[in-house]
C-alpha cells in the first residue's frame, strides 16, 4: 500500500465556493425574475381594474341614457294615445253650433260625447208632436260628414216624444 498524503490545498473549498456562488446567482436571478413577474402582474391587474371601472362608468351612463329614452318614448306614446283618444275641439264646436241652429228650440235635454275611433255624439231630447220630430230627424240626416241614427223613440207619461239620436263623425 502506498502512502497517501493529506491534500492541504484549498481546491475543494474553491470548488464548493464556486458552486455556492453559482447557486446564489441563480437563486438571485430567479428571485429577481419572479419579483419582476409579480410586479408586471400587479400592473396588469391595475390596468384591468381601471378598464373595468371605465367600462362600468360607460355602462351606467348608457343605462341612464337608455332609461331616459325609454321614458321619453313612453311619454311620446302616451301623448300620441291621448291625441288619438280625445275629441277634436273643432268637432265639438261644430256640433254645439249645429245644435244651436236646430229649427225647434228647447228640445235637447242631454248631450253625451264619446270618442272611440271617431267622435261620437248622443243627443237626448223631448218633443211635443210628431211633426217636430220629422223636422228634427231631417235636420240631423242632412248633416254632412256625420252618420246619424235614431237609437230610441218612446212616448212618456206626459205624451211627449222622447228620443235619442246618435251622430258619428265620418272620417274621409
């Protein structure tokens, strides 16, 4: 057996130290990369949060606008329906003036006004004799742009002739 001596050089220490330096540098680089990646992720998260906030504000604004437009549209529809479902003032004025010109005065007891698709007037009245009734019937039948009909005729206990005429505006 041969004699072996003890290696008193620092060869193994340098190799170990070099490995330790390399590992430290590698761990440091990995740590720096991980920290940079984390910082980039945080910035990306902030950017996404800011975009989300902007989109939410835009969404609220658009929602408010849509709600406002829906209210305006509903109001417009209500106004259009009111215009459709109201009696035209010129028709009302015409009927009142026409009734004032009746050949026999004091016969109208009630005037009922309705509106469905057209203006509709119901005239209730009383007469003392049948000749006056013929005159009133002819008067209403000669009314242009209106359809006239007799809805009821009866004689009451005072021998008066009670009648109901209906006048409906004919739209052309």
